[in-house]
C-alpha cells in the first residue's frame, strides 16, 4: 500500500511538472502567487483583493504575496491609473475595448516562453473588483459560500491557457436586490442571532437589539452582492426594522464593498419614511399641509449623504406602502407630485451637485403613482423611470418608443416574494425561472437596461432566483431562454459539487406544480379582503383525480431527491439541505397537508397524512434553523404572517362536491408551465373532434401578462376556414379577474364558435396579434 501511495504521488508530481512546462498560467497547491495592486486603488478594489487572498488560501493552501509591478504574476489595476495604462501598453494590451465602459473588466494571460502572468484590469473601480470576483469563481469559489455553506473544495492545480482572455461588460448598469417583508426571517435572525454573536466576538455589547439589521449582517449581504457582481441595494424598510442610516456602520460597510444604496417606491430622498418620520418628522407626512417639515426631513438626509454613492428615489407616497396624504384624486396627486419633484431636485442641486442631471435619480410609478404618470405627470428627462411588475411577476408597463428616448433610461422593480392581496407568497421561492426570463427579456428588449432590482424577501430561500436575476442583468440579450437549463445545472453543480443536470427534473416538477398553485395558495384563502369567507380554509379547484396525480408527482420528486442525496459530498450536505431538501420537501409536505385535508373533508382520505405533513413542515424548519450550530437560527419561518394556510388542518367535513381545475377535454397543453410563446403573426394548431355539432365551446388559457404596447393583449381564434374571432385578455388594476389570474397563473377566455360545415373534426388555430401571448392549454367544453 505504501509503495502504491508513493507511485501515485510521483505520478501526480510528474503531471504537475509537465503542466508547469506547458504554455499556460498555472497555480498549484502551496504556491504563494505574487500580486501587484497599487495602494491608491479604490476601497472596493482593496476589498475584492482581500477576498481573493482569503479564497486563495482556501483553494490552494497558500497566502498570496505582494510584489512589484514588474515581477508580480498577477497584476490588478484600474485603467484610470496612468501606471497601469503604461504597463498595459508595454505588454501589448489594447485598452480601447475597456475605455469608457461601465464596470467592465479584462482577464488576460500574458507571457513568453514559460513565464506567464495574468492581468486583471477594470474600466473603473467596480469593474476591477468584478474581475477579481470572476477569477475566484473560476477557481471554484461560489458567491454563496457563506450564505449557503458551500465552502470551496481545495485544488491541486488551477490553470488558464496561454491564449486565455475574458472581456466582460454588464448589460444593465445597476443590478441588485431589495430586502423586504423581513419580519419573519432576516430581521429576527440578524437582531437576535447574528449581530449579537458578532458583537460578542469583537468584544462589544452582545445584548440583542430589537429590529437591528446592522453592519455585520450588511457586510455579509454586501460581500454576496460584490461576488455576484451586483452593485445596488434597497435596505429593509418595515416598521419592525431599525432604518438603515440610523445604525452606525451600515453606510461605511456599503462604501467598503462598492454598493450604491437606494430606496424603494415609498422612501424618497434616501429616507425610510416608515421608520424615520415618527422619530425625525414633525406633524403629518403631508406635503399639502406640512410642506416645510417634509422638505426639512428630506434635506437633512441629502446633506448627510452628499458625498456618497446613492441612487435617489424621487416622488412621494404615504408613510408606508400607501397613497400620499392630502391629495385624494389623481389630478390632485399629479399637481402635488409636480411640486414635489421640483423641490427634491432643488435639494439635490443645492447639496449634491449643482448640475442636478449628473446626480443619479429614479422615479418609481408603483400602484397609484402609475395612474398619475399615465395622467400626464412630467418626470424630468434625466431621471430613470423604474417600472414594476404587478407583484406576481407580470410587468405592468413597458417603455413606449417615445419613452425609450429618455436620457435617464428605464429600470425594473420585480418580485420574487410578496406580502399583500390577493395572497402573500413569502415562504418559498417558487416563481418559475422561465417566467422571470420571459418578462425580464421582454423588458430588456423594450429598453429597460438601466436598473434591475429584485424583491428577494429575506434572501433565503431565494438563492437560485437571485443568482439568475443578477446574471441575466449582466448578460442581457445574450442570456437566451435556451440557456436556462444549462445555467441551472451549472449553478447547482457549483454549490453542491455534484452533477447539476440530474436535479433538473426535480426543479421542473417543483416549479410546474407551484406555478399551477403556489404552496401559500393551497388553502383557498385571500389576504386583505373584506369578505370573511376568504379568511377560512376552503377547497381549491381540484377534483380527486387531479389531487391524486399532483400528490403522486410530489412523492416521485421527493423519492428522486432522496436518491440523489447519496451522491452529495459530505462537506456540502448543509448546502444541499438549504438549497434542495428544504424547499422541495416543504413544498411537497404543504401539498400533502392541504390537498390531503381537502380529500379528507370530502371523506375521500384519512386525516393522518395531512396531520403528519404539518409536523413534517415544522420539523424541517427547526432543522434548518439549527444548521451549523445555530448559525441560521431565526432565518426560516414556517408561518410568515401566521396565515390560515400555515396552521394545522382542522378535522371537519363538507358535503359539497369537489370542483375540477379542468372541466372538458384538454386538446393542447404546452411543455412549458408558462406556456408556448407565440410571436405576433405566429400560430399553433390542433385537431379537435366536433361530432357533427353546429358549434364548439373553446377555452384558451394563456399566461396572464399585461400589454406590451397600448392597452390590449390579443390573439385570434379560428376553426378551419370559419371567420376568426379576436380575443383580448388584458385586465385592469386589481380587478377580481386579475386576482383570479395571479392566483392561478393563467388568463381564461371561453367562446362559442359556430360551425357552418358539420364534420367529425376540424382544425383549431390560435394566432398571436400582440406580443406577450403564451398559450398554456386549450380545453373543449
């Protein structure tokens, strides 16, 4: 055995020596690579360099050493440094492709003979930092190493070929996240667990401080964003959380990681109105009756942040997520907002930059503010317009041709988590990647390329969707829908150290079933509705056969998951639980609990399985919070907002019959949960039996998107050569139809088509008239 070990070691040594002689940039275990980075590089570059040093130790078991520019094997620099520009010219590196680019970087191997070096060059400070973060990711370090406990695997060798070159520039200028509805996850975890532990470790007072998401937590968040190559952050703003700027150290740690701080739609001028007005404001937060105090409130913060990296939100809503006070009608609100915008820009010109169009600013037409915009509100041309989805993943407005000429450009605020009507989805991250991709690519095609912000709730368990969203923002149109499967496989392989493509069928089931009915929607209840019936758990539209099939799919998913778990490296089992086992098992258990109870209420099953499923959800969540010796204690709740769907099931019986999700004959079903996309003028057809009838009742189910242009989303329906019928499926505001649509994730149109020529079968054709038509199902009634 000893001789075999010596032979293997010598074989490895010989292989490594051969690689060392090859034409490549090579790093080997215990090789303390030499680095050069000018001492005057920006703080975010120094931060990224320190992360690189830490990661290098984990991967190659050595600490990089500082060396001169001429001798260093890795040269790190920003091209606004004349020294770097001169050095690049000596090395024959053309910097034209980086010059003037926003946050671009170049990784390039240089050398002659066997002396190879690596250049990490950035067009600006963040570009340089992103180059370093891309390099460590290539070495096997996941951005989620801390947040998902997937520490990198040590390596013997890291190699880049002699002709290696990687030039990247982000497609969307500002990419980031919004921490929101943090009451049951990030807030209690941070204030009661992580912040006290870190203060104790650093010799500070470890007494928990209620509602504090402090600098230790934000440092972890900002490190994650830097590693993901994201650059913007909207802090948590619920009343339960101490406002970001009221906690010492938060601003400083944002600067350290190069993160621009911005704020949501109801927090103008960098003020967390919800948390700060009651402390620093006087009187009512009402611009009509109390303008002097409101303006003073804004001005104090603008003066405080005059030299900081910020993206200022303009406009005004209520203290929290509500309409402004003092102006009831839309015309009144337009008038007030016009005055507000002028005052706010005067403050920026006075305290930040006299050339106010040089100050990054955004205006967010969210909810009633969108009505104000459509009613003629004029927003200055240099201000970025941030459009929004309807809170359920369907974008409300796309820039028109005229709007796309705006100097300030356009952004998007998109939800992967939501608290509100018709029902929350705060627990599990179940928005299908296909939907996010389809809607965000539609936005990008229409000029939304300045800001992308994702509402991520508490970060966990939305890890995958966060990565996907940020990487789509980086890639832009290069991230085609054909890349979704390969991207998911690579992502899980990166986090888990196993073959990622084996997980794809599991996630397909998870997202498909959740798209038809999210786990949080399985109780048939609604939130923020006046009718008391919506507070009581009731049947969802599924009959016994549909429920049985759905629960069978859940069991098959869990069985496959359990088989795959055996292949997970021991060091990644905690990551596996967080990223795979918890979301899949919890989703399956909620289906078994609520749908099993639905069958039991109708005397079609026993109560034991739904009761046991509730206990399983609680146990899974307790295990999550106990991981890593309590590292995650408080991060995961099985009952956010204590809604009825999360409670133990009640053993009660009903006599009414079950209602099916689909009554009729299904003649077309898309392979994709969101539906088959039809570009304008394109169609799909299917043969349907007509049995010599003189008419046919057809139901078309489509993705419930909002209009891309104008105020309609249409398709044509035609039987054989009969006269086609044009149908529009757009909805208005928060109508009852819209509520049904977002709860079921389809828009339904049912029509009776006449048949003048009786025959046994005919061809049914659906043709898209407008952009945004995704056909999910066609049902004959």
